[in-house]
C-alpha cells in the first residue's frame, strides 16, 4: 500500500460516512470522481502547490458545475486544501469508491489473460466468482501476454493464478526443492 493511499484512507472514510449519513452515496461518488479527474490533470497539478493560486480559487477548480461553495462537499474539498492533501485527492476518490462497493456488496475483480475474454467467458467467470465470494462482481479484464495462457484473477485480498506462466513457475519450484 502506498503512502498516498494511507494518507487518503481517513479522508475517504470521512467522505463515505458523510455521504452515507446524508443518504447521498451516488451523488458524492460522482462529485469525487469529477474532483479526481481534475486532480489528475497535469496543469492542475502544477497549480496545487502554487502559493499564488490557493484558497478559494483552488477549491473552486475541484467543484462540479453548479456546486455551491458553502456545501458540505465544498467544505470537504476545502479541508483537503487546508491540510495540503490535494495531491492525494484521486486516492481519496478511489478509497471512497472501494468503500461504496463494499457497502453495496460488490467486489472489484481484475483479470489478466493472454487473450481477450469473450463475453460468455466473462459471464461464466463472474458467476463463479460471485458464488465463491458471495458478492456481486465488477469485472475488468486486460490482456497481458506474459501470462502465456490462462488468467490471473485479482479479487481484492485474493489472487488466483491460473496462468500457464504461474504453473510453470510452481513446477520449477517443486522440481528444485
């Protein structure tokens, strides 16, 4: 876990608690995603540490269109700015999204395979993983030719290595020990 993720965790938790308390998880999620998108922009990143561009000007950059400067969300962004935590805003948004998924019973799963998954393979995998973890599955997949064949499934704290490369490495370990 990176230092930014560690710093972002309490802010993500505070935002999540506020959003859940006000029954506005989806609203806060979209606002934080907007702010995170702005925070990832290289031009905005150069403004974050600039003393000539601070305070209300900086906070207003991260507010979605129509968001009032005295709203709870604006106050949250202002707190981040006051504590010099704007560089971790994208990590705060990611942490919030993870808390929201957990609250909704959704598990984010990343699959790396040597070739693209077909729709029926993805559906079968989602069904099997949902049965194993007892949660809804949000599946993303990517192509990684180093896998050689099979797939590596990253489901939060659990990694399932069903790749040919992984099997070959395990065979090599078995033969050498």
